[in-house]
């Protein structure tokens, strides 16, 4: 590899990492317009393993907006990011895949909408498919694979049952 190619790869990796971070921040901040803008026009998300929906980014953003009202306090941590470029067939360097683990602690809302108990924590793995566009890297697909969850005072959810 030449230095120019190595530098381009590092820059792409930083941009992809930044996009995943923006995704987490948009969900935590409830910025659903920013969430939508992170996706390609045909971008999709699948939250079914976490009890949610699968659909285009706009549909999923609408569902998240309603679902997250139950949790006014959220902190979405995405870690162990494994980035692979050229993840799609016939790629010419404009696609990437990211597999990353997540832990998502949230706090419920009281009758007035303020934070309250119970605490809710879930974890699992994301699969992100990305596409380089004229506007930079964008999400083409997000798939959530929830592996576990706990609610304070309750036994952990068994994902098999």
C-alpha cells in the first residue's frame, strides 16, 4: 500500500466511526431529523429483535420517537467496532460494514415525564452497512441483535424464550 492509500483508509475509518457515533448521539438526544439524515435515501433499520419494527429510516425514526418517550434518560454506548471496507459484492471501495457491540442504559419516566425508576438496560450487537455518497458516508442498513436486557427488580430477559 502506498502512503496515499493508507491515509485514505484511515480517513475513511475515522469517517465511518464518526457516523456510528452520530447515530448513537441522535438516538440518545432524540434528534430524529438527524437520525434520518444519517441514512441513504433507501436506508433501512431493523429493531425487531429488541421488540421494535423494521422499515425505512423515516418509519423507524417515527417509531423510535414514540418508543423513547418512555425513557427520557438514555446513554447509548457502541463499542468494539469492527470495520470492513468493500463489504458488498462488486464493491469499488465505496461500501463498508461495521459490527459493534452495544450497551444501552435508560431510565423510565414518571407521570410528569421526568426521570424515574425502573432502570432498563439492554445489550447486543449492531450490524451497520454503509455507503459512500456525495455527502460522505451514510447508513444503508442498521440491524439490531439484542442479546439481553434487564429491568431493575426483574430477572434478565432470556433471548431464547
